[in-house]
C-alpha cells in the first residue's frame, strides 16, 4: 500500500531541500529514492517544482529526514469533518 512522505535532504552547509507528499510503496527508510528524479553514487537529482531542478552532491548530504504524512484524500476528509463539526456546533447554539 502506498504511503505519503515528506522528505528533507540536509546539506553540510545548513541548507535543506524539502519534497512534500511523496508517494511511495517502499519502506520509509528507502522513500528518499522516490523523492529523486534520479540518483547516482555521486549525486541526487531532485525536481523541486515544475521549472526547477536541484543536483545535490551526496558527499555533502549529511542527513535525510523522512516523515509519514496524510495524503491529499485524508486531508480533505479531515477538513470536511472539521467544517461539519463547526456547522453542528453553530447549529446547536441556534445559529
């Protein structure tokens, strides 16, 4: 089953590249591979947005953080439930 992850690549310089809501069937430890367009022993090629690509030298990547997050459908369901809760509360108050 596919899960969604936020993947953050931290560089030695203190800068970081974040890829949000990466869908992956892999184990969380290997989900960073799906955040990359391609990778070699020396470089990670990452598409940041529609126009921008970043190449990170693997020697300078000091840490990769991977956090499991809700997918777009789960977020929409939660948002709908929150709105319905507010509507019910206002209805109970007489509004």
